[in-house]
C-alpha cells in the first residue's frame, strides 16, 4: 500500500505497529480458541473448535505471509503455554498453512479481478487514468491494496476454506495422525471426514459473517 508525501509516493513498512497489533490479537485468539475453547473427539483424531478461524482471517486480510506467521506462532505458543500430547512439527506446518492458503486464495482472486478489470476497460476502449493518490487504490502490479483487500469477500471465503480443508484437514493432519495413532490413512480419513466437513461449513459461515463486519468496522481502510 502506498501513500503520498512531499517527496512522492512511499512504500509503507512491511511491519507497522498497527499490523503488529492485529497479528498479535488474532494470534492470541487462535491460541485461546484452539487450546481452551475446543475439545477432541474419540482417540484425539479430531479437534473441534474455532482455532483456525482467526488464522484464516489474517491470511485473507493481511496476506499469505502474515497468515503463515500467525499460524506458526499460534501453534508453537499454544503448545508452550498449554502443552498436551506430543509436539509434532507437521501439525505446526498445517497450522501455518491454515493462514497461508486462504491468503494465497485471496491474492489469486485479487489478481483475477485486476485482469478482468483491464480486459473490460480495454474492450470498452477506456484508458485507465493514473490516480491522484494511491493511498486507497489497489496496486495493479501486485494485486494488493485496500480496495482489493475488501473486494470479493464471499469468493475469498469459499476458496480459502475449500483449500484449507483439502490440504490441511483432509490430507496433512490425517497423514500426521497416522504416525501418532498407528492407524491406516483411509480408515482414519473416513472417521474424520464427517467432522471435518461440518467444521468447514462452520468456518465458511463465520467468515461470510465476520469479513463484511470487519470491512464495516474499518470503513474499508487498510488494516495497517
């Protein structure tokens, strides 16, 4: 995101105080929702809770890098503060991807939106003028910016949850659990699948409610 000064546009620092505060808040929520306000079913093969939800929000709103960082820190910090079971780096990787994948999905949606706008403008013979101020306009080269951050929120929620469910919940976590529980992959997956699908529906519903609410709360301005 860019802002103008007396010497022209300047790039904002990657890690501002506001962004650091947002990351810290959502990381803390991820730890609380995962370690305290959740429970496991059966032999511990499925954890029921809203722990991934704050991590997904960070990925969609602040980008895949921020989502990855938030997920990794939340998992390690949660294990250190509330140790349970055996620490497995594979679950930490899955927690990081829970933020990274929705962020990548949002980035792809932004890029497709930029390309579609260019095609429509070119087809109509409209020349896109250079904006006077880039503080509240998207960067068409990178597919980022406040306007794109808050755009197409339902699509980003759906694609992000689908990617997260398939990669993290269906594949990675099931694979790591086969090592810990000594259960074949397919039987374990079939036992986990109903709960995973219900959780995915809950995450999607929460994102569809929370993302527009956060957009309204921030007034469409950048989060950092």
